[in-house]
C-alpha cells in the first residue's frame, strides 16, 4: 500500500521530498478520457464500427446490429453508456486541466496538487465504471455522486489557488 501511495504522490520515500505528480495525472486523465473510455475498440471487435461516420455507429447501426443478431440489446445499451461516459470524461477534462494549471501557477504544495489529482482520477475512474456497468436506475445515482466528487476536487483546487492569489 505504501508503494501505491508513493506512486500516486501521496507519500514520499523516507528522506525524500514529495514529488509533484501534476503531469502524470494530466496525461493519465487525458488517456483515460480519450482512449480507455472510447468505444472504437469494442465496436471494431463487434464489427459495428463504420469509420466513415463513427459517431453514428450506435445511433444508426446499433439497432440494426441487434435486429440482425450481431450483438445483444444489453451489449448495445452498455456501448451507449460507455459512449456517454467517454463524452462526459472528454467534457470534464478541461476543468481538471484548469484546476491543475491554477494549482501549479499559484504554488500550491505538492501534497495538495497530488491529492487533488488522485481525488479527481479515482472519482473519474469509478464514475466511468459506474456509468458503463450499472444498469439499475436506483444504483445509477451513485454515478452522480462520483461526477460531483470529481468536479468538487477541481473546484477545491481553484478555490485554494484563488486564496493564494489574495
């Protein structure tokens, strides 16, 4: 557990300063939003990817794929949720970038920057998993809590940075 906390930048090896993990958090969250949550690999595997208009794959061709027996209704619904999670992660990424830039510009301590980065990252990963895999209406509200958690981490960085500017 200690090494995981060190990798996340939440603790430092004995006798060393805490490193700033802002860039790794930015890179990971970019890759997560634009790559990991992308539906392209799954759609290619299921042979419902149309490179001419990939944003229309699920809207235009998804139902036809279900009717033809290429995929199940559950697979289509999960892909739609994954596509929505991907769009949400892409939309939320600029706020995280702004929060990190403000934190760095205002000289917030590395433990605060790393803590906010870990908070945002964990919230977004759990949000993505909840979005893709939770099918129950009741349980889907946990997704909203996780969405707010990620945004509150960014707001926290902005508020703390703003206080340092005064």
